């Protein structure tokens, strides 16, 4: 497969809607560049050009897209580069080829392969830190955008009675299921393929929801998350860079949430909030 990057520009007022549209149509996160443009990905050049045409059908001719082929990389093995044991709160995350169990904590043996979530990214670590602070034995957890399964598995390791991951990318689900089996938590976790906006309210009420995606997707999910939380429950939002902190706090307030705690890790920001 010859992947292509698709750089998209459009009116500022349409940017959040365009980002959410790209996520929904590609199943991939969207990168926001310093110049305000958005970057998504497609599996071939023809698919990339089709994505641009569909975008313009929805948002008009002011939406423009530039397609750039990416170098061929064998990700079936390249994902191993740079991975090693990492301690986050009570958890030690380690790839399967390293024995890094430590006393006094829980170990997650995780091979992310091509799915997102290894513990090497600040957004994942910041979500883990807030989860570690909030988790209580018997907590019910939803993990939106579960990727490699790291946060779902972490919830089980930290005492969740049940943790369910929801993922839009079908290629990520087998990776998450293998990681759950590797960690011996298949009796307490499940992974579902689908749209979190539709599935989360059906799977609640739960005491904790974790959404490690990106700001535009987190904003779109605010009503569904509020509907899935039990009274007194809390949501952890991650996947946002520090300049996005204030815009997201404004969106939280407008949606009836109250921020309770936050963490910054290497330029990535996460916040825990309760729905009023």
C-alpha cells in the first residue's frame, strides 16, 4: 500500500467540522499544522484524490486539498523502533521482548504494531496519569479510540470491573485483542468496532470515560460522553497539544462540564472533567 498525506485548507469557521469529517471518513487522526492546515492520510493516491473531491462536495470549493505520496516503510517491523519499558504511575508498560516487571505495581506487556498507543507518546501517558489518579476498584470504564488497547488494559490492571474499548479502525481491533490476551485480562475487557458517538451512550452508565483522540473529536463526543457517565462519574480527555487547552476548556464549560484535574507531558495536555 502506498500511503499519501492529504493537506487540507478551508475557512477557519469550517476547520473543526472538516477535521471531524476527515476522521469519520478515514478512521485516522488529523494533524493540525502551525499554519492552520489539516493533514490526514489515505491508503493510495486515487483514494487521496477521492477524499479531496468528497470533502469539496461537502464544504465547497473553498476547501482545498494537496496530495503528497509518502515514502514506503515496512510498518510491520518498523513500529518496534525506540520502544522500551516505561513507568507511568503504578504501571510499567513494556514491549513483549523485554522483561521489565517491577515490584509494587502492575505491568502491561504491549506490542502496538500499527495501532496507536505505546506509552511512548505524551498524550497516552497523560491519559494514563489521570486514569491512575481516578481509578477505584470496581470502576466501569469506556475507552474511546482504543487503538492498541493500552488504556482499556490499563483500566483492567488498575481494578476496573469492566473496560470496553471502542475503535473506528478495523485493523486496530485484532492488535488490541492480542494485547488483552497477552496481559490476561480478556475476562474484563472487550473491544468494539464503530462510532463512539452512537455506542458510548448504549454502553453506559460507567464511572470513567477516557477519550484520547484529538480536540475536534473530543468536542464532538462531549454530549455522548455526558450521556454515558454515571452520576458523579468523570471523563478524561487527551490527545491535545498545550495550545489547545483554552479552546477545549471553553468547549467543556459550554457543554456543562467542570474541569477537575489536568496533566501536561512533553507538550501534550489532558484534562479530567465531570458532567454537571
